[in-house]
C-alpha cells in the first residue's frame, strides 16, 4: 500500500507540474468533452497515444488511447487492472488553449469507471489520463496529440 501511495504521489507531482506550465493546474479543469464519442470502443484503428501510460500502483495503469470514427480521430482515457478507481481525460482545447476534463461517456460527468468519452482532434491537441482512488489523484504524462 505504501508503495502505491508513493508511486501515485510521484506521478501526481510530475504531471501536475507539466500542466501548470501551460496555464492553470489540471485539478481545476472544468468539465467539457467538446464533440465527443460516447462509445470509443466502436472506433477503428485503436491504439495507445505514445507516451501517455502511467502506472498508478500495483498492476493498475492508465493511458490515453486513440481511434477513428466517422471520419474523425478521438482520444480517450482508459484504466487497466483496476478496482474501485476512476479515470478521466484531461485535454487542452485547440481554440482557447484552456484545460478541460472529460469523464463518463454521457459527456456530463467528470469520471468514468473504465474508460472515458472520446474527444475529437478538432478540439484537443494535448491529452493526459487522470486517475483517482479515494482522495489520491494521479496524472499520466501530457503529450501533444495529432
């Protein structure tokens, strides 16, 4: 348990610092999914977004995946090997350069229990997975996308 807490704390510090360079901290990101894909599992050409995976303790890890659907590319956060945890997608908008959080596939909740809605590449240009368990929050690496 201590190992999980330490690894999550280290990931949180590193990832928060990365987002703080580009504006406000990701923890204060408003909820918005842009034009979202409710079921990213229906996308084709699904693959991980390089550099976004983060171990958040034990065998649990988060990452951002991508895929195409209806002529657009979408990115979404996904959690693997988890228990009672939640995941969200943090992304920076192309037009206003603000940080947003997208969660459940309905587009109106901050968190998902397995994978989030997908945000299209016309909106998002930087992406990052966010994890929470109880009061512990961790972030994966932030990368430029598409």
